[in-house]
């Protein structure tokens, strides 16, 4: 191909991308607001085992939910529905990231608790999470991080469907010369993540929201993200809003002198991806954090670690720590309005994992098993 051919193809590809993204913004503007769980006669909670240590930690999460929600389940208000087929074996056999029947089963639920899923190295299969975030329009990735002894109580609202990710595999390359990837920030996409962050702050008595971007460099995408967040902030006069650049915020989080002053963060996708792992590490590692992917019609809750294939190979799967998926279950209960149940689970997790610590999971044979730790949590519920 000549240089002119590359330019012509790239211009055509860019037009396609622009039209697709404009259609997506039109769709977002037609969406009709968040589901009101309180008004649902039945809330269906989908349970997905996933791969590797996933089914082991999910079996224990199901036990915990069954105990906590005993009355709601027997009264028909909550249904726990197990969804099979989101396994790497089935996905590879069918050549589908999320097989159609599995997606249909997921869409028949209101909320999902999901074990980690393996993403094959190489090949073309994308991560099941990326597919599910797109298919279910789960635009807010929400991660709490707390270190009580330091007064750290952070809540991250990471935009989950835009930024560098949405067009990450559709860049342009002129071999031997250059490559260009695309980043997209839409007006309604930013407005809805900002609204979610400020609503969380308002409903939870938080007084400060930090907008984190690189708007000094990415003037269009991050510049507009910052502007729109400030416009949304105007509806929340009691909340102090400030904007920060991602580089200095990354440093702030490892500065013990100031880090406990931050409360709620709202960030574009890539910065949120990176900084939430940094924050989880400050809390005690990725095994200690839960994560939520929230949209208006569906929400999916998970541990933030993966399927830990090495633990399975070494015969250590039964020693996996279920704390992270239990925290995700707590977030799920809070999201569907079962606040008292969420508080009970949160207190049991603090007691078992942080203060009393009579049963400790280490991830090795010298620690307790996943089931033994779940027994301990259930005893304290
Ligand atoms: P990983 O989080 O699965 O495991 C890394 C290491 O962390 C493990 O070897 C283990 O030592 C430790 N660990 C993780 N979870 C633990 C637990 N509950 N208890 C005790 N120790 C634990 O990361 P990885 O090995 O990079 O990824 C494995 C697979 O998981 C990959 O295919 C990856 O794509 C996938 N993944 C899925 C999700 C998801 O579904 N949400 C998230 C991250 C990674």
C-alpha cells in the first residue's frame, strides 16, 4: 500500500468510529435512569463461578448469602440463580467470550456476583469482563478502599466504558512509520459517572470529591471530563470539588501525611484502572478488595483478583482467600438496598479479617482453608 492508501483507509476508519460513537451517545441520552430495586417484587441475584479458584470462593459466597438472606429467599423476595457456562473451557470450545445462552441468563438477573474468569494469553478472545461491561453497559467501576488505623476511607468511581479502552483494539498503524490509538470521552458518558460519584458522596455524608485526569495534556478528552464533572458538581453545593492531575495524585496516595484527606475520586477509565490497584495495595493487597461494575439496568460485583491458575496447579485452590468476593457480596447487598444485611456482613468481615483474626487464610497450607474462613464469618454474622 502507498502512503496515500493508508491515509485514505485511516480516514474511512475514523469516520466509522466517529459514527459509531455518536450513535452510542444518542443511545445513552435515551436511557431512562437507574433501576429502583426497592420497587422490584423479586430481585434475582445471578451467581457465576468462573475459572480457577472462582468456583471455590463462590461456593462459600453462596453459603454466606444463603444464611444472610434466609428470610428473603424463603419469602420469594430474593432468588439466587446459578449461571453455568462462563468457563474458559466452554468459551474456548464455542469461540465466544460470553456464549449467547450465558449472556441471556445473565440478562435475566438484576445483579450478578461473579467469580474471576481466565483470559487466554494471545489469540483474539477478549476478556469476559470487557464484554460484559459493554453488553450490560456497566459504566461505573466502583472500588472502596479503607485503612481504618490511618483514617483512610476512599471510594473510587472509575469510568468503565470509554477512554482508551472502548477503541483500544481499533487503532491505526502505518507499518514501520507510526501507530495511533483513540481515546473517547462522551458528554453523556462523563455526566453519568460524575452523577454516580456525587450521588454516592451526598448519600454517604462525604464532603469532598476529587476529579483526577491529565487535562493539562489531554485537552479535549480529559479537559471535557473535568468540565462536565464540575458542571455536575454545581448541583451538590455542600460538596467540595477539586481537580487533580493523575501524576501528583498517584504520589499523594503514597504520602501518609495527606492521603487520608481524600474521600471520593472520579476518574476516566485508564487512570482509574491503574490507581485503584495502587490503592488496593495500600489496603493490603488485591486479595482484600471487592469491586463493583454498575450500570442503570444491571450491576456486577466481583473480587478484584483473578482466577489464580498457579494456586490451582500447586494444589492450593482450597486455601484461596474468599475475603475479596465476600466484600463484593457486601457491596451487592448495599446496592440492592439490603443495607442492614450489608452492615452485618461488613462487621463480620472486619472482626474476622482485621480485629479478632482467629482463623487466618494465608493462601498456603499453613493457613486456614477458604471453607474454614467462611465457617468463621458465618458464625459471626
Ligand atoms: P491473579 O489475581 O489470578 O493471581 C495472582 C496471584 O495472587 C496468585 O498466584 C495468588 O498467589 C494470589 N491470589 C489471587 N487471588 C487470591 C486469593 N483469593 N487468595 C489467595 N491468594 C490469591 O492474577 P493473574 O495470575 O495475573 O491472573 C490469572 C487469570 O485471571 C488471568 O487469565 C487474568 O486475565 C484473569 N483475571 C480475571 C479477573 C476477573 O475476572 N475479574 C481479574 C484479574 C485477572
